[in-house]
C-alpha cells in the first residue's frame, strides 16, 4: 500500500544562469544550522570545483540536505547554463517539486523556459522565488506577470498556475510572502517548501526500486550511484539486481556495499534507507545513469527520460607538433582514450567515438562551453593534446534533406549597439524574430540562428558591445540546412621557421597584424603567431635577428617598442581557430597551429580545396 513519508521533502532549485540558485542554497544551509556559529564558510559553498569558482557558474548538479523543524529537505542545486541542460533533465526524476528562481530585474530568460518546461512535463509542484528584490532596479510585480505568462505558454495545469510566489534576497538572507513584509530570515521559504511540495510517496512493503539519476566518481571507491528510493527499502549487504528500461537485456546481480544519506554538505553512512530517501551507493563497479536497483524476485525497471542529444563535436587528438611532450604529463593516445571514456562515467550528455585513426577521438557535447570545460579540466590534470574547430552534427530526414541544429538567441544590448549585432548575426544566417525594449535603455533582440553561426561569435560580440551585451541561447530543434558559412574574415600570421621569438623579428612582424606572442616564446614552422587583417594567411619570420657589425651594437635593440601581445583564453582560442587549424593544449600553454605544418604541402592542399 502506498503511503506518504511526511518527514522528508525532495526539491531541486532551477533557474537561468546567474539568477542566484547557488547563493540561495548557501543561505538555506546557513539558516538551518548546518554550519557552526564560528565556522568560516566560503561563498557559493556548493560550487566545489575550482573551475566553477573561477567562472562563477555551476557545472555539475550537487546534492545537499537541511533540517527545518522536524523535516529533512533534500536539495539539489542544478546548473543554469544551457550547455549543462543534461544535468538538470536527469536530476528532476529524484524530486517531487522545484523552486524556480527568477531574477527580480531580468525576469524569465531562455533557460528559465527550458528548465521550467522539464519540470512541468514531469508534473512537479512549483514554487516561484523572485530573487534579488533588494536590487534598486527590481520590478517584482512585472516579473510575476511575465512568469505566469510563461507558465501559460508552456501549458501548465491549473494547480501548477496556482503556485505560491515568494520574494527573496539570497544575498541579504531573507524571504517574505508579501513585498511589504519585514525583512527577517528564510523561514517563509522553508515553510512554503514544507506546505506546498508534496511528501514523497511509495510502498514500503513492495519490492525495492531505486532509480540512479547521478553518478559521482571517486578515485578511492570508484563509481558512486545517487538516486531516490521509490519503493521498498534498501539495506547494506542486500542482494539486488541492476536493470535498465532502455536496455531490456541488462540483468546484473549486485550487492549493496555502502549506503549514504546526505546531511548538510556531508555524506553520512547509514545501514538502511526507506522510501523518499535520496541515497548514495558505493561498491558497484558497473552502475550507470538510468539503471534501476531492484530485488531479484521482481525486477521492474523505472522509465528514465532520454537525455537530449549532443549538437556539436570536436576532434581530440594526440599532439604531434615539434614541441610535443615537453610540458604535459599524459601525452599518449592510451592516456587520452582512458580519460575521455572516464568522463562518460559522470557526464550523460557527452559522446566519445573512436575514429579510423588510433590517435584521434570524436567528442560530441551540448555546446562550446560544455566541451571547453572538459578541455580545461584535462589540461589542469596534466594532459597534453590537440583539438580541432568545433563543428555541428547534421542529420538527414526521410527525404534525405540535410538538417542542422538551430538555436534561439536572446540578446540584451544597449540601444546604440543593436545595429552592429543585427548585422553580424544576419551575416551568420540568423533571422531576427522580434525586438523589444527592456529596462535601462537596453533592447532585447530575439534571433533564430543555426548553431554553427554562433561558433566563434561570442568574442566578436563582447568586442562589438564593449562588454555590455548579454547573449543567451537555447537549443531549438533541427531545421533545413541554411547554406555555407565563412567563420572568419581574417587570415593568420604564421611562423616561418622554428626557434625563439626575438624582439627585432617581432618588431618587424607587428606591422602586419595583431601578435599573440611576446619575445622569448618558442615557435615552430606552421605555428600561428598572430592575426592578419587581410583575408589570406601571411608567413613571417619572428626569429629574425639583427646582424651585428663593428658599428652596430646589440644594445641598439633596446629602443624597439613592441605592442603588448593579445593573450587569448581557452574559449577565445577555440573561437578563433579556423577549420584548417588546431589548438595545441598543454598544462602551461595554448598554441594555435596549422593542421599541415609544411608551407609547400599546405599551399598544395589549399589549391586542391578550391
């Protein structure tokens, strides 16, 4: 018989990027007494990864739990960025309701729509939290109307439309039912969660069913499956089987090694767990996302929604440049292969395929950011490899027409920059769908644009809007191929010979374009050392020295003034490279090079392609 477990609530916090999810979880943890009074706690404590901290974004969803009065609230903090949508999709299976965080100034944004759609499809209860109400330009009344309009557009049921609205400031540490209420603490939000989010339901006497929604990986214990106990119970040393809804043949006998529940930021070892508990299970080597743990007598799998397919791919290959193997710790194809396939343990939206060459792997993901985070993590771990330009994944319909992934791009820019943004995006096959006035002298533009039109655009966008624009994109299905596209209008400056860059050579070269390197940098023939303003590539000699004679001294060089080189970040370098170039990634350096290093062979190849 089904029963409700009143002492537990399971919620996910969902929102667009930068609307304050992680800061809100921080406050819930603080005010529920997870930390000691004198404990030093860093901000955004849930963003445990270095990369998350540096970029200020959440990449992986995290589990935590707080106690309010006598109720345990399991909270899942989810990423807001569209590239990590796969993370959001799968964790929603573990919860009974969501807290939708919306910025009191920006209102609902593209990703708000995406995550809310997923929550409504699963029929989850919604609490809308209007965050950042202490901002001077906040407009909470209008934002509530916009959120309700969005819910109507997404065909929400009457019960879902009747959801409670809470006003909050995660940074200020308070929530309130009405805008005029005094600012106290987070208890209104806690109370609303307990009163509005349904208690988990299941049959404690039925056979065990636990759907694994997340996989964590630990060097010491291997794979850790995280999921919710839907029916029955789970005990340590219990004999179980693994089954999967999408793989009917899967049937694997297992034994539960260790069982953990979440308490604050810690995992606490338990002997058994009942319905509605979110548990972490270690000791099962072959556990995957979407598996169901059942009892052997009646193995019945729980359906798991298919994760959205990747739309973009890059080739990862062994570095074969003249400077290969000097800076990296892991450089062979075996290292590269093992590491990429290990990433599949925890990332459901990623695909890794082997190619005809043993040294090259095709890696597909949800967007440029998704893949660049993987590249950055690998270089920090000591890997050295090369990557190609990102390319989109095409499909063909039943009439054999070529289809390509499309994106909806929402651009918020000051009015004076709208002209240049429209011009750039239309040249990249974008179609302007709508234009409206936003607050504070900003315009909001809405474009439908092929995914490949956005590759390499973010850098240009920041330059064109002088850093004042905001660009958000969301995947919008496949549509007919829109025709050829040229990514880059400018050429590259290519080093002519191997050696070390010298001030004299660089001084002569800087007239030709923008340099990426300074003096003392090792270069090789075929390496890209700068950007040419013209369309064609130019070969230059940056290692050129001044010939010394009786009348010339070497100190005369000191008078030469060099323009500071343009140092590119990983994203900028990935944006910059063209289809005939590679990015060499090492723990210390990022070098752009031509695929074909020899200049004669390169010219021959370019003639063939014409």
